[in-house]
C-alpha cells in the first residue's frame, strides 16, 4: 500500500455529502473510527471497498463505529471489502456497536445495509436498525 493514514471522527455531525469517507485503491489506514457522531442525508456512507483485485488487500485494518446515528444514507452505508485468499493478510476487523440506522440503504444495489465481504473479524452488537 502506498498511503498509510489514520482517521478518528468523534462528537461530530456530518450531513449532505456525496461520501462520508471514500478510500481509494492502494490507500491503507491502521484504524478508522467513528464515535458519537451523527451522519445524515448523505448519498454514500463509509466506503472502504476499492481493493477489488481479490488478492487479500483491504483499506483498513480496524473499522470501528460506536454510538453513531445514521439517518437517510442512501447507499454504501458501510462497505468494507477484502477479497481473495492471501494467507499473509488475515485481517479486517469490524466493530459496530451502540449505533442506530434509520431510513438507510434505499439505493443499495445488493440490499445489504452493512457490507463486510471477506472481513475476518466482525462484531455487530447492541445496534438499532
């Protein structure tokens, strides 16, 4: 990966954006964290799915969403993708807790609100959908 970054969004309001976050191919974050944040009226939410080469690459090691409110996010509410079977990449860690999702996913083509294809460790607990 050519770009390494980290992102924490805390105690914020995000609305009326095309994307809340869009990571591009070959970008990599150790951690992406959203906490105590309201996300509303956005076309797309958190998109970490550009590593489509299916060689085990992914855009962040840890994605954490805690105590957030998502309202009227039309597509890609959360899209976290790891494809392929590279045994040297065993990660992808998703934690979604204490969050609320209201009126989301209206334009989602695959009809899944939280996409986490290929992510090894997934914990989705104490949320309201």
